[in-house]
């Protein structure tokens, strides 16, 4: 029923009513115009197949005893009597109900849209009509519940994930964090270049002690290395204070 209503509305507005577009688009031959033979022929073929192919070939796919395929396209177990009843026992009236509803709702929608639009508008503005319209316009309230309990939760989760992981931990330990780390190390190393010969001699001496300590690893050498590092820190502090 609903498929018929909106399909008829689309067909009616497309082919039967007056166009609502700009007049310039219809006067120009390069904008709105009928399709040529090469465009219309495939559409006609597809339309014929869409309307009649299923009815003509139903026995091939669902027919009982059809040998077009090796054992029918869709396997029907003998115990599934509902399929057999649908094929042979259901009254023809019930099978034609979709056609009746299609024709009836098509005529009803055209009458209400073309000949009795005020009746439709007045019903829509009434309390009952507004409630019905709002209910169907909100897709049976499915979108409201979906946006509130699914989309909102997923978006909030995605925002927190982006904030904590993508722009948080990944940036901290990733490219941005590595850049800041090496930048700080470079600044520290650059601060060692004071232009004082005694400082350079101290650095060479500390490097020599570090090399010897690593080559002959023991507790005494580690003590000497720590002592040398303390001297470097004190020297850096002294140099910073003196420069300021």
C-alpha cells in the first residue's frame, strides 16, 4: 500500500503535472529533453522484463515438476506444504489483492492530489491528520529511536575515541610525540654548545669516561659515570644562570 502511494506520487509528479523547474531549462535543447532511441530502448526492455518476466517464468523458478533447471532454481522440500498451498490452494482473490490495492490507491492518490487537494490539506491540518502525518513522516518513529539510542551513542563513542586515541595516545606516542621528543633532545644538545673551551674539554672527558665504563662494566665505573653526569648537569645550570 505504501509502496503504491509513494510510487504513484513520483510517477504523477514526473509525467502528469506541470513542471516546476525554471523555464530556461526547458527552452534549452541541451538541458531537459526527451531521451533518444538509444536511451529509450534499454528502458523499454527493462520495463517489460520488470513487469512480465516474473509472471512468465515463475514455473521455471518455483514450478512443481519443472525440469528447466536440474532440480528447480529454488529447492522446495515436500514437507513444506505451505508453498504447495500457496501455489495451488490459495484463493485467486487473495492473490489479486495486491493488484486491487494498487489500482485503488492509485486512483485515490490522483483524486486527492489533483481534484480534492483542499480536502487533503484540511485533513492534514486536523488533529488526527497531523498525528497520522507526523507518525508516518517520522518513519514510524524508527528514526527517532535510531538517532537517540544508536547514532548518538556511536557518535559520542567515536568522538571520545578520536579525542583519546587518535588525537591523544597516537599523537603522544606517534609522529607528534616523537617530534617533540627529538626537538627537546636537540635543544638540550644545542644548549651544550656554549663556546667555552673548558666545557668542551669536560664533554670530551665525560665521553672518554663513558666509553671506558661501558667497555669495562663494573660498579666502580658506573659510580664514575654518574659522577661525571652530575658534573655536566651542574655545569649546564651554571651556564644557564650566567647567561641569564
